[in-house]
């Protein structure tokens, strides 16, 4: 494994100062990675810019064949990638394996989709003209990816970009660069031409500055916080940068009186505790109708008590460590604030005895809007439950946030479910489903949760320019 930057087909950066990568389960230093900055980002952009001419000239079938080969290599290296991911990020090995497949599937899906980038013909108003819409790759794409899904967020951007004929410069999170480096190593093995894929790791501000200000970068695609997304929008204004932003969430889960308890508990656990609650689409506040409130909490608590906390490398672990101590402190602060405002801890509510960035999966009941955990994203294993009476009240509570990424509704009633969902301002809805993400479906949010969609047939549009051509004949 190289632990280096990859620019213009060469592994480089040995001469740079290094950033340590730590295992959040043990605190152990597991690698050192060069700390790139402005010069490396500029070199990578230059390489991607040079490579664009030839890469964009390949046929969709050539690009699809390479992407398919790349997909196969990712699958062949499932164990290695999953272990790297668990060691640098903390998620349990079984979840890491799931993420490797999820990541690989984006590459495979867009290999197929490359062949379906269709233009349009438009009925003409003039017998002597033919009107058409052609599709072209946008150009150099800079992809900034987060630590919580070190593989899938990268391939969700890289897959459609490469399929469309764009070249890419990747900047993964400095907390979890190892999975990304391995994925680039496999791309090299697959045979992508030099300059088509580049990776720089290091100073977010210096690298981000180059991405946003260099006019050769035609598009920046970012997954991360709303706070940083707003900064990127401002920085990109001077070059009218095309942006895709997948930002913060604060997902509501609405459980109606008629919900199927087993299905609901299963869905809520999947939504809330996946990746120890460190997922933008994780349920962050649970609204339960009064008729089912106590019954739901009992069943939910029984299931959550069974979840095993520990080092993700150990067999049977469900909840790994949080990424760092600040993550643990945020959960603790939300719990403390909730108790101070009158909520009751049902399960958890503390750190386990093991050393490391752990927090026990926690359920808190009798939550209300005054509490911090009901107003902002916790990004940890804390499940607050609030009682509601009417459907209007649930919709008001659910929409009362600047965010609009994912929401969940549990009801067996078709009409009620449909009416509620139509009123929810969220880009993704799980109806009796705690895990709606799928490579073939559009992922993205409304309001301050972002711009654009990733995945699915919609996910390639952001990497394509539309060119209207009027032909006189
Ligand atoms: C995210 O947290 O943004 C990604 C989650 C997913 O793809 O399901």
C-alpha cells in the first residue's frame, strides 16, 4: 500500500511533511500520509486538465469497459478495503464490507449508464432547421469526500464523472485517506490513463482554495457539513463554479399509531444506529404518536440493549467508536442538555468502560423542541423520542428545520402515508424503510441539505453540459 498522493500517473509526496492517521477504536497511529497543499492541488488540476482532451474523446463503450474492470478489482479486494476502512474509520467490519459493495456498485452502475447518455431532438418550427441537444462532459471535476463513508462517497462522485468523460481530482478526508488511496491504486491497476484520476490529501483550506478558484476546475462535488458547503459556494462565486453539495441532515422519523411495531423497530434501528449514527441520513429525532408511544419505546429499548459496542474488528460488534473525542463530547452534551430539560434516559446515556471514542447506544424519551438534540444533528448513537398527538403536529415538527435530506414514516395506512410524505420537505423518504439508499436512486437534499442529486440516472446529469445545436439544412 502506497500511502502517497497520485498525480499525473505518479505516486508522489515523499518529500512533504506527514499527517498521521489514527485508529479511532484504539488511538493507535496506523499510517502517515503526505500533507499536500496548494502546489500539489495545482499539479493535480493541471494533470486532470491535460488528460481531459483524450479521455473525453473516448467512446462510452471504452469508458464502460474500464469502469467494469475497476468494479471487478474493487470486489476482488473487498477484505483488504473493508479492513482498512474499519481501522481508519471505526465502522464494524460487516458494515465496512457492505460499504465496499455499495461503493463498487456505483462504479458498475455508471459503467452501464455511460452508454445511456442520450441527447434530444426537438420538433422544429422551420423546415430548414433541425434542433438538437447534445451532451458533453463538464471537464475537470474536483471531489471532496468525507470520513464517514470513505469508499462509497468517493465512487458515488467518481463513477458518474468518469462515465460522463470527465477527469477527476479527489481530496478525501485527512482522517480516512487510506481507503481512498487504495481505491486509486486499484484504478491505476484497472488501467485508467495518467491524469484521469488524481488524489491529493492534506490541507483542506489550501486544496479547497485551488479547487474553487482555478477556472480549469469546472465542477466541485462535495459531501460534508452545511457550514463548509456555504463557504464553498461563496468561494466558487468568482468562477461561477458548478457545485453539487450533499450536506447536513436532521432526519425526522414519524411513527403513526397503526405502525407495525416489529417492522418499525427494525427500520428505526437501521436508520439510527448505522455507522454509530454518523450518517447524514440517520434518523436524528423520532416522533411517535401517543397511542403507540410506550409500546414502541419498550420494543425499541429491548432491541437497542442487544447492540454490542466495541472495536469494529471484533466479531459481533454492532456499534464501533465515533471518529474522534469531539464526536463523543457532542453526544454527551446533547444527553446532558436533554436531561437538564426534563427528558428521561431509557437506555445508555454514558460512555462504556472501554477506552476509546465510544458512546453507548442511547434512547431518550419525553424529548421536546427546546432540547439541543431535537434542533441539531447529533451524528452519534443517540435516539431521542418525542410524543405527538395529531398528524398536523408531526408534519410541523418534522419540517421545522433548515435541513431537508432524509425523513422516515412508519405507517401501514396508504392514504395517511401518502398525505404525510407529500407535505414533507425532504429529498429522500423511507416509508416503512430505515435504509432507503440505493445506487440506482437519486440521493440528495432540499433546503440547506444541499444542491443536486447523486446516484441513479439523475446523478450523471451534474457531470454533463447541455449544448443546444440549431442546424440549418
Ligand atoms: C451519507 O451519510 O451522506 C451517505 C449515506 C448513504 O449513502 O446512505
